[in-house]
């Protein structure tokens, strides 16, 4: 997925998700202040990378499943991915979602994956390797909270990745957020 960076961090009972604001069309920056992260009911955070219309369609399906699952993040994630893989139209959608609550972070992909990372950090998009590397270092070597780690790591990714800007939106749940 090119053209964005989404990073989620869980630390000390707080989960934060950060997304950069850049929208590109080919080699042209079209927008600097897009919001690619959302806070849903039940204190669930969602971030998306990929084709925006596809991501928003999947986000809508996830919200429906979250309501059916009565707020169970993992159950809603699994059911969303099942729909994504089995529906002929949804199967064509090109996006990735990160969903999180105050306890866990999950990555949802169109290949049928629901991944709970070993370490409570996950990133998607073109700047993901840079943001994730920076977040790992900050997570392991500092006393920063989840939101500060997410914001700083995204800023570092923006210094390296052409398709990521430093105009981050950071949302959080838990930890007195």
C-alpha cells in the first residue's frame, strides 16, 4: 500500500493510532491534511491504508460486525475478514485496516489475515517500515507513552518516506485518554 502511513502502539494500558495527512495522486501531492484514522463507538480505533473508497467500504463492514459482536474487537475483525474473502465484490477491494482498543491491536488484510503482532506495535503503508522501526526503538528505550511514540515515530517516517508527511492525526483510548 503506497501513499500513507498508519501506526498503532499499545503501552501501559493506552492504545494510540496515528495516520499521516498526505494524499498523493501519482507523483503529485494533492492534500496535506487528510484524516485516515477514526474513533468508533466502544472506544475502538481504526486506521486505513490503500484505496480510500475501498478502505471506507471495509470500515463500514467492520463497524457492522463490531455492532453484531457487541464490541468484541477480535470477533468483529474475524467476521470482517471472512466477508472480505468470500464476497465477490469485497474480495476486489485493495486496502488494509488496523483496528485497536485499549487492550489489543489487530491488522486486517484482504488475504484473509487477522494478525495480532507479537510486540504491541503495527504499521501499514509506504512508510510502515520506517515508522515501525522508530516505534520499536522508542517503545523499548524510552518511557514515552503510546501516543507520544506514535506521533514521534510517524514524524521520523515522514523524514524518510516521500509519501508520508508529518501532519499526523493521533487518537487514543485507555490510560485515561
